[in-house]
C-alpha cells in the first residue's frame, strides 16, 4: 500500500510561496511549488487565507524529489 500524504503550501499576499512541506533543500519554496504544479497540478486544492494542499502518494513525492536532484 502506498499511503497518501498532504503537502501544505502557504502564500504571501504577493503570491510567492513562503512555506511548503516536503521541500528538497536545494529548491526554493517557489521552485518546489512549480515542480509539483507542473507534475501533479490536478492534485492541488486551493484553500482560504493564502493556503493550499497537494494530496499525493509517498511514491510520487519521492519520484519528484529524485528528479529534481538528478541533472537533466
């Protein structure tokens, strides 16, 4: 079984990402959000007060992290 995890996102009033969970150390919060939005945009749900969540499997998140470490 591959458990689902929730990645929480917090935005500044200007739209920049100020906090996002599961972020690889080498990426900024905005870069990690862009990776997730490009690869799993349908899993994103906006919330009120400048927040949002991605609901993804652990395997998917680990794959996205690995792809950001591996040079293209």
